[in-house]
């Protein structure tokens, strides 16, 4: 059996174009599906997948490690740049999907079987509706509370909010107090039985991240995400040492070596690797083993399309350190029309029981995908009050 060709299908989903990767084999009807979604870089990823195809067409799709090594190490440039890493990830997920289908088992059984009975999901405020999550002003604390109550009414026992505004490298108390009011309103709205996560989106400097972390510490966050750039490992470590709140980061990292340096620096409690950016299952399982050595929890980044979610859950059912899965369900109303999945979500508890279908358990409706062709993603820009460029 050989890889015959690699196809990409692009599905426009407002803020993101989902990039679905289809690996076709010489065995009639045997294909694998992966996802390589990268916001605002869709064309680049499509080109990178075409470039990688020249390396691996003709190879045995079941020699996944061998093919992964080729994609990562050959053509001179290693696969740690975000575009190439995303392309590798999509192909790798599709290859494991093929291996699962060849053996007639879900992917998580290829890696030793399930280590848990269920996985808890958390949502974004607004369920992934872009304007609710990304554009609700921090001055509207009551709106944050309203959206928090909505999440709980939909069965979620955990949710995430972007309750920290963009700030200059140093500002006064106003933005810190605004974030504090938002989190206080959410905590008052849902009580202590519900877990709240706050995503700083790596907007603050280490100095401002420290202020936000200390101000929000009394509210018992499940974790504080990206309180500063992941490159600022010393800043992350200092913030982590200064508060009891667990610190999460990692979605912007793409290689085992970057995670090695992050963990060794003592810079986080929660690893947010992204299956679609860190080398697929092959790369993620390496990172997970390293995280386990440091007793770091896994809570993968996963706001992308439905194949990414299916893959993340397969990964979670095989990884002991996996604690919770990010999910979106209101980004587009037709999300479930394009991909049907093999796992089951209990709507009352928003917990997932494992997929029982071979591979990652997805059935892809290509006709539905074609109803939503590529469009330029909605641009997101941030400028500070003085007109200078900020981090989105």
C-alpha cells in the first residue's frame, strides 16, 4: 500500500478557514482525514502541504514515524515553523486515521487503549461565536456574567473568557480593575462549582501579566492562559511563582524542543499544545511524555474545526495527564453538517465518551464543504490607545 496523493479541502467558517487534509492510498476507498487549520495563513498552509506531498507520495502510509521524520527533517528546513508544522500536523493526523482503519480500531487503541472513561469539555463564552468571545468589551462586566450563565445552562461545568484587555507594556490600574470586575461578575453568576479560565491571549507584558495574575488570584481560576508571550519564559516563571493560579501556555509552540525549554524553565502548570500545529499525533505524544515527566497537565488548544476536535479527543483518551478539552459549538450553525463524528457528547454534563469507529472516527461530507468555499478570514487587529500596534 502506498500514498497516492494528498488533497486539501477548504471550508470557510467566518474567522477561520478550516483546512481538511485527505490522504488517498493505493487501496481502493482507504483514505485518511486530518486538519491543518491556521488562521489568516490558509494559502500558505495549502502550499506547504503541496510541498510536503513531493516528499511522501509513494511511501507506505502505515510507516507513520518514518513519514513524519521525512516531513520534519528533509528539504533542509526542519518542521518547526508554524506553517510547515501545521501542514505536517494535518498529514500526520490523516496517516494515523489510515492506520486505525487498517486495523479496525480507534486511534486511541493503537496507543495502549483508553486511560479514562470520559473527557470533560469546556467552552468559550458564547460557545465560539466570534463576537461574543473576542469582542465583548471588558467594560461590560454584566455581559460576561450573562454569557457565563448561558454556558452553565448548556451543561458546561467550565468555560473560558477573554476578560483581559490589550495593554501597553505598562499601564495603571484601570485595565486591571476592569478585568477584575469581569471575573468577579462571572464568579458571582456561576458560583464556585463551575471552573473559570481567563485567556490573556499573550497580550500583556510580563509586568502587566503579573498585575493581572495577582488581581485575579482571589477568584480561584482553573487556569490563567498566556499572561505574557511564551517566548518570555522568565516572565512566565515569575508569574507562576507569584500566584497560586495555575499558568497555561503552549498553543503557539510547535516543537518538542520549545516545550522542553518551557518545562525546564518551570514556566507553566498546564500545557496547551495544539494537535494541528505541533506535529499531529506523532509530535503531540512526544510532548505529552515530556510533560508527564514534569507532572504538567495537558489541556490542548482546540478552537478549530471538527476534525481537530475529533483528533484531540482521541489523543485525550490515551494520555494520562489530559485534564480537559477546549471546544466550540456556535462558531457556525452548520458545523455538524460537514463532519460527523464517532464520539458522543452528553449534553447535560458536556462530557464525552470515546469514539468506537476506526481511526479518528470522522465521516466527511465533501459536498457540504463545497457550499462554504474559501473566503478571506475576518481580520482581527488591535491598536493601543496611543495608536501603536498591539497583540491580538
